[in-house]
């Protein structure tokens, strides 16, 4: 038992953090809601009540998975690049513009899709290059740079769509509709789960392979693990900082365009959708490991859909979920949380070993 | 003279510069003092939101400015203490903990706003108070200065005063000396008996107080209501402002002032028929450029120092 606890300590700690988050949410619902039992049921079971809601979980998890990977790759190098939010947005905007411009070429569907997704992905890489280069070359603060770039991305995208690609017949601020042959197919009946989800899953494994089985991935992790050691053992830190940002940007760009082509079919955001910040949340919960990030994204999406059901059917607002999320991340990032438990178990185990080996004799 | 230039050179332009610079000066001082102690506080966004919200709600219920001010400061310090507890005691990365606290503040304020006022957007249904504007009789007679400095909200003057208080704390108190020592070399400070964790915590508390004042100004001076995510990134702009100013009192003030100028320009350029998005993007681009230049200069100095 103790050995099991030690081996899976991080996982157990994460689960305990989540359980504490759940306990707090139950407590809030008991205090705030007039029909607490019902509300608790909506929050936790609501997301599984119908096929379309389960579909909603997968739909919502899709962009979060992309952004989670986009955040995790620079985070692995200890670069606090929180630019996925803006990269996702501006790549979707420029990708939509690109798709509308080359519409006249009447390309066959598959080539058209690949071309547009590639363009948006590369655009994301370009947007990721900016903070990566400024950080590596001038040592500018990565968090501040990427925060500012998020705002810049937002205003530039809105300008591009509203002034140059606005569909004036739509009755609201949005781009022209994309042509039908570029849609990513929604392949599960009664839901909007689309091909983008499969691309997200593929991205998870590509990112995992990249981080843990390639030289550059190793270098990225090494820079994050010990900057000076990495530097003096001959790793090109400049290259690692720039490329980790660029590669993160690629995934965010791909995710942004896939979301437009799979769900909305036009660029209709008028404010930042927040997937980049969700990406930070899942990267923290998933310890920057793409596979764990995939599960964390599904979990976060489940929590959000629960919040939406709660918002819809009870007297408790959706924002409660944000409170719960923040408690969970705080506990997970707190390295000393439960550390004394681990310490005690380790000591006990060590004592046992000593007795068993009979080293008293 | 060109009518555009005329409007920029008018006293009302400088008046509005001070007005919009104030909610950056406060959090910038907050960032600066935490940065001096060696850990940058990026939770000012959350601290301001929570204080702005607390000020409005408490003033609506008590109709007393002093009690609302006091509770708003307490609320801001509470968030700063949480940040301190998680980063210093529980060894969380301070950036990640701050991101979590920003999310927490943004959610809890909207959540409580809905519970209290049944509105998720603004608090206009609450009868909250605002801090008064001040008219100085002696300024009346001076033509230009009066137009710029007179009739500002009292918190604008407190922002100026705070820069001075910041200077006093940092350079003329034992605490300030310890904060700088801890920031420059924690091991050395610790070896002469300074409790590093405690000093960092004090710096965070001060940072919470400055941030809280910024929040109070936003919801009880700049405007007269609390709005969802009303800080709109000022807590982040503040990081740029204080790093431009090297975390020094006057530098931080001028960094914030620079952003005030850009923001005020945004308003004054509006009639010029330029798409508003293009004008609104300027402050962020300016931040990126200035921050890059500043960092390049500092890192060069450091390298020279290392040789």
C-alpha cells in the first residue's frame, strides 16, 4: 500500500486536489442554492444526462486540448508563455481570411482543407516566434510579452474580420460563411463532435512523441529542468527558447482553425474565447504531459458543462466553476501540499526496509 | 494650428492623462515593491478586481466611504496573503499561483455579483458611493496648472502621494532596506539574520494595499460601478510600467504616465476616423517595444557587470 502511494504520489495528490475542489463546490451549493440536492445533481451528473451533453464535453475539450499542448511545450522549457489565447484567436482569424480569399480557386475539398489548416498552423508558429525571439534575444519578460501579444492579437483579428471580411447580411458582427467543402465533418449523430477532435488526439501523441522521444524535445525538457546545466552541457538555449514558443504556437494555430472549420463555420468571436487560459489550467493539472493534458481537458470540459447545466436549471451562476478550478490549480501547483504525508510514508518505508534486510545485526 | 494638435496640447488632455494613469500607477507600485523583493506579483489584476468589487458592495450597504475603503484594502491584502501563503509556504510557483488567483478573483466577483445584485455584468442596481473630486482654492488662480490638476478625484492625488510613500518605504525604512536586500541576494540577507520569507510576505502585503487602492479608484472614482473584469488588463500593463521604470519610484510613475498618455491619445484620436481597433492596439504594441528595449539595455548592463 505505502509503496503504491509513493509510486503514484503525484497522481494521488492531483486526485485529492480535485476531490477538495468538489467538496468546496458542494459546500457552496449547500450555502447558496435553494434546492441544493438538485443543484449538486445538475453539476456532477448533468453532463452525462444526454448524448448531446456528452457530445458537448468532447466538443469543448477539443480546443482546450490544442491550447493545453500549446502551453505545455514552452512550459516544459520553463518559459511562461501564456500566448496560446491570442495565437488561437489570430490564427483562426487569418486562417478564415485565407480560406475566403482562396475560395475562388475552387480547389478540391481535401486539398483546400489541408492548405487552410497548414496556413493557420504556420501563422500560429509565426505568432509564437515573436515572444520566443524577443525573449531569447533581448531577455524580455515572457509572461508580460505574451499577455500584451494576446491583446494585440485580439484587436488585429477583430479589425481584420470587421473591416475586411464582415458579412453585412448576417445581422451581427461575423465573417462571411466558409464554403461547405471546407467544413470539418461532424461525425457523431446528435452532437457536434468533428474531425478536429481526431486531429487533437493525433496532436496529443505527436506532441508526446516530440517531447519524450526526440532530441529537441529532450533539450526543451532539459532547459526547463535545469537552465544552467543545460547551457553548460552545450544545449543551444537560444534555439530551445525560440523553438518551444514556435512549436507551441503551431498547435494553438491548428486548434483555432479546426474550431472554426468544425463548429462555427465562420469567424464569429467578438471577444477572446478563453481557451488559452483553459490551456494553462489543463497544462498545470496534466503536469505538462500531453497525454495527461488530454484527460485533464476532458475533465475540465466535464466541469464546465456541469456548470452550464447548473446555470441553466438552477439559481447558481456558471462562474462557480471558475472558483473550483482555481482552488484545484492552487492545490496542484502547491508543491508542499501533502509533502509531509509523503515524507512520513518514505521514512516508514525506509525503516521497514532496514528491519527486513536485518541490517541491525 | 492643426485642430488635432490643439486638442492634444490642451489642458483637458493632460487632465485625462492623469485620470487614466491613476489606475496604472497604483498596481505598478504594487508590482514594483514585489519585484524589489525578488518575486514579481502578476496577481494585481485579481487584487484590483476583488477590491473594486468589495468597495462597491460595502459602500452600497454601509453608505460609508471609510468602511468601504478599509474593507477593500483588507480584501486586496487577503488575495496577496493567499498568494504569499501558496508561493512562500506551500512552494507553488508564484506565476502559476497568481494565474490561479486571477481566475479565482474574476470568477468569485461575478459569482457574488450575481448572488447579490442578480446581474452578471455591472453593479448598477447597487447604490454604491464614489470618492469625491477635490477643488483647491490656491490652484484656481494659476491658469494652466488649474486645468490639469484641479478637480481631480481625491484618489488621483493619493496616487501621487503613494509614489512618495513608496519612495519613503523603499529608501528610508529598515523594511525597505531589507526588501531590497532580499531581492538582490536572498542568501546574503538570510546569512545576516533577515527572515527572507517574512520580508517577501511583507512586500506582497504592501503590493496588495497598492493594488487595492487601484481597484477602489476604478469602481469608486474612475466610474461609479463594478463591472465584470473591469480591470481590463491594467494589472498586466502595470507589470510593464514598473519594469520600464526599473521598479524605482519616479521610474514607475513615468512608466505608468506613459501608458496614461497612450490611453488618453486613444480617446483623443477617436474623431480622426481611424478604426478603433487600430487605436486600441497601440498601447500593447508600445508595451512590447518599450519592454524589449528596456530588457535589452538591462541585460547588456548585467553582462558587462558579470565580466
